[in-house]
C-alpha cells in the first residue's frame, strides 16, 4: 500500500497526443519565424536586401506565415481530437506523423517561394513550374545563381538544410516531450493560437482595406495553393481570330507611324518591328542626356496650361518650361494604364497594359524590354530614384533589369523634396560623369489624401480633395523647379533633355462620386507630357495631337540615335502626327481610345461613351450621334488589347536576351 502511494504518477507526467501536436505546431512557428527573418534580413541575390524597406514587410510576412501554418495544422488537430474521442490509435499516430510532414512541406514551400522571389520576382506557381520545368538549361543556371548570391554563396542550400532539420527535431519533440500542460493552460494555448494564428489574420487579410499588394507579396504557401487551384479551374484562355487581330494591330501601327521607316517582319513576335530607314549615326558626344521625371497622380485637369477652365495656376514653373523656346507639350496626352504600376510598365516597355492581369507580377517569366536598357546597351549610364517602395508591386524586379542603379531609401518618408535633392546630388557626382546618361526620378508626395508638406506653397485654403490636390501639385512643381535649376550650371546641362509626365490622374468626384482608378475619362487618364531641351530635333511648342506614355520610349530612342528592333506600341513624337495616330488606355477590361477627332470610353459591362477632341473634360457624350466612330473604336480596342494580351501570355513580346 505504501509502495503504491509513493510510486510516481507517470500518467500525470505524460502529455496527450493533442498536446504533443500543439507543441510541434509551436516549434514550426518558431522555425518559420527564424527562416523568414533570415530571408528578409540577408542581402538579395543582386546586391542590397531582398526588399529595400525590410520593416515594411517582415512583420506581415511572419504574421501571415503563422496563419498559413495554422491552416495546415488545423485538419490534423481535428483528426487527433476525433481519434482521441474514439480511441483510434492508428488514426492518432497517422495524424501526428501527417502533421509533421505537412508542416515540413509548408515550411519548404515557404522557403522556396521566398527564394524564388529573391531571384526571379515571382511566386511559386503552376505557371512557373510549367515554364521552367521544360528548360534544359535551368539546373545549371540555378546553381550558378546560387553560387553568386551576395546574400551568401549557396545560402539557399543552407536554408534548405535548416528546413529539413525541422523533421527530426519535430519527431524528437513529439516522442520525448515530458511536460504535460494543465487543462487550463491547454485551453489558453488553443484559444490564443486560434486568435493569433487564425482569427486575426483572417480579419486583416479580408476586412482591413489597403495593403493588398504587400499581402500579395507575403502570402503563405497554402494561400498560394488556393489561388493556383482557382487558376487551374479557369478555362484556358483562347484568342479566336488572333491572326486577323494581328493584321489589324500592325496596320493600325503603320498608319500612325510618322516616319514610314519601320516594318513588321517577324511572325513569331507580332509586336516586333525592324527599322528600314537610312542609317543613323550619332557619336557619343552627340547623344543627349535624359532626365525623366514621373510625377505621382499629376492631373492635367488641374493645370491651367492644359485646362483653361481652371481658375488657379498650380504649376507656374512647368507651365513656363512648356511654353519656352525649348519646350514642347502635348495637350491631349494620356496615361495608358492605371494605377502607378500599370503606368510605369507602359512607360518603360512602350506597350499597352494587359487587359486582365498585372504584368509586373503575373508575367515575370516573359521577356519585356525597357527603353532604359536599350540606352544602357548603347553606352548610357542609367539610374532610377524613387520615393515609393519599388518592392511594393514588384517594380524593382524590372527596374533591376533596365537600370544600372535603383535608389530607394525609406528615410525620405515619401517627401519629394528630400528624395529629389538626394537624386540631384547622385546625378551630379555619380551618374553625369558617365555621359551619356539617363536618370529617372519618381515622385510620391502628390498622393491621396493630398496633404501639403509645405503649406507656405499652398495656392488654396479649400479642404475638399479636389482642391487640396492643387496644393500638392504646386509643391511638386516647386520640387521639379529646384531639381532642374540645380543642374543649370553643370557643363552637361545644355546637352540634357528633360521629360516630365504624370503616372496617372485620379477621379476626385467630378461626376458626383469619387471613383478612384475605375473611371477612364479624362479626370483619371489625362496627364501632362512635357519635353524640354535645346535639341533641334524636338518639335517645340504646343501640340494638339494624341500622345500617351507608350510614345515616350520610341521618342527617347530616336533622340539617342538608336534604331534597334523593338515592340513599342507608341510612336516617336519628333514628327508631325499623322491623321490616324491614336492610342489606347486599359484598366481591367475597361478601355478608352482616342484619335485626333474623338475620345471613346468603353466601361466593362456598361454603355460606350464618345466625346469630341475639344471636350477635354468629357462633359458631352455624343456616342448616339456617331455610332460608326464608336463601332470603329471598339474594333480597334478589341484588336489592340487581344494582340497585347496574346503576346504577353505566350511570351511573344521579344526574343529572350
């Protein structure tokens, strides 16, 4: 009896299978946290960190990683609970082993996905597997890339070993765990885990507005798998009558070509054109420098030079540049895509946006040429300075292919004055000595909610957003003034061409409701386009012909004397525009189309609209009086968007470099 009383109570010290599984899950949480911290804090494969603003991502990456692990572990918790209640020992053992293996797969997929983003800017997806699973050279390329990783030679391999080590550690923890939680602690652990790893992430993922691009970048593997399954369930997209559409596209482009020196002669790449004109020979000393300034949410609507109905002069410096002897400006200039990432890609590639998907993130396996890279291949030094996080929507993946230097520092806190001063310093000291050069400066301050950073520059005291934007545009104008004037004493100043445009405009309630980026009328698409420089080839003065972002690339290359084959949808602005020159604006299957006489708007699921060329605020819909024009526009919209989508989806934009 005494012996029985003093015998150790082994059952009280032996954890239940459920408690073992909770412990294994918490080990996986620690494993993931360490792995995410390592991946975000070590340098990326091309120098610099994986993301430039680590603090902007690492917290959410870890938080949603926990969420993914909980979703993976949840079915096994359910199986264990059922097995314990029914005393099914084989089910209990199988659920425990299955949980360890599935958590390992989730950790491995998470690590692989992050490494894929570091090297290729894309998530792990079925499309990626389909694309690279067929390339014989891939293994050699992968090993070479890992060997040269500045984050640590073969550090991805060591990361993989760390992930594999989770399996024996988890099995040892399951087998040798001796501490048994009290019922109260068990309930607290379960409730806390459910709240922290399940309830809160769902609330933040689905209900909290904003940050969708960051969530897309840090999504865990289980969410990636879900999205991949949805993609698989979608019927494969077909392009009926694509040959006819290609003919229409190429005819449209040739009719708008002011030079007559280009031809389509590559059946494998329907957008690609070859130069057939007289040889162009510019030596290095004759090539101009370029400073390209992309201004956030810059609306021509609010510039009196563009829109005389505006009462205030918000941009005196840029107005003066435009109308000076060295200035040229296009009154009917448009962005081709909304919001910024679509505009950025259109500017750099000279192509219309994809009609349904975000090219920058969805098609990283596609060869897309940016005009700065053409310049770089012909001896230019190229650099980009941006005030907004270029990792946010995968811009840096493309910038790194097109520019020698990509500069972003979160210390500027999205204040343009600070960024532009630093850009000016680096251009003078580091970039300009490598003439010829191209420097791009991307602003951010003139962004919703349009809070003025320097009230002394304000032009109005009105508080509505449609009025506040006048203050932030006035601020941007002064920042541009300071940047350009800081270069005036440089010996290369007279050989430099300055190009200024807005990335997009914004609906601020001009139709009675704030629609943001969905509306493709002029309040959302009408942006300034200014080219300023002494180059005699510039067509100085005021232009009323249609121009858009896709025209910037061919214009710059012609000024640089570069006639390489390209896939630009736009045309050089150095020549008088033909009567048939027109352009397309794309936003998720809604379209706008403009030619010298009319502007059409084709909202998805709604009635087409048509406006006269002189109706710059799109007040008078004349579609019912010009059904023939609307029908012709619709035909061109279909052809241009179909051919663009086809070329992107089938990697037929340009040959691999």
